[in-house]
C-alpha cells in the first residue's frame, strides 16, 4: 500500500483544493466519515464541541462526507458544507465527498482501515460516523464504531494530547 504514514496522503478540501495531510503533522486527529441524513448526523455537534474545547491543545477533527451508506449524503460538496455549518456550526475541516469502501475507496481510508481494523478484523467501514483517532506521530491509534459518541472518545484524545 502506498504510504506508511498518514502524512503521505493528499486529500481534497470541500472547495476542491488539494491539501496534504502533512499539514496536520504534530496534531492529534479525529478522522470521521460523515453524512448529512444519517441517524448519527447529530454527532456533528459532539465533534464540533470536541474541536472547540481541545483545538488549542492540538486536536483537529477532519470530516469526510460519504454517500456509500443508504444514500445518506446525496448532496454536492457545496450543499454539504452549507448543511454542516448552518445546522451544526461546524468549523472543523470538512473535505470533498469520497468513497471509503470498495475499489474507489480513497487511499487515506484504505490506509486507516488497514491500520485499525474493525470488529472481527474486518477492514470495511460499516456505516457513517466511523471514527479514527491518530496520534501526534501520525500513527493510527484506534477505530471507533459509529455508535461511539464523540464525547466518549474525549478521554482517549486528552491522553494523546498530553503525550
């Protein structure tokens, strides 16, 4: 697989600009595949709270919209961006819509999935709002299922921020 560290990847922001993940070197990252029309969509609020409270200490939340689960993010990037900021006051970076599973899966997510497998060793992402926690060294620390609320990850994040 191309890339041995999260910093080897390039992503496209919601405005369509290429962004290197190495811009986030030294930060603790929480990477989430998001959707606007999902039962877990209210987690945007929890993610934004974590970001507001911990960004000074070095946390960045990165949202990657994905429409692979029951068509729950059908909009284009502009409407997704507007939705996130209007409804949830999202200020953390949200990126251009991607695939997280299958042949067209974004290389960043291929990497995340191989580094932190899900239940029973499965790499596949099961649903929206799967979360990956990355340490300041760019290593994938842990994967959390969609049912894990952002606030329940806080202790793990704080531990990484202190290390």
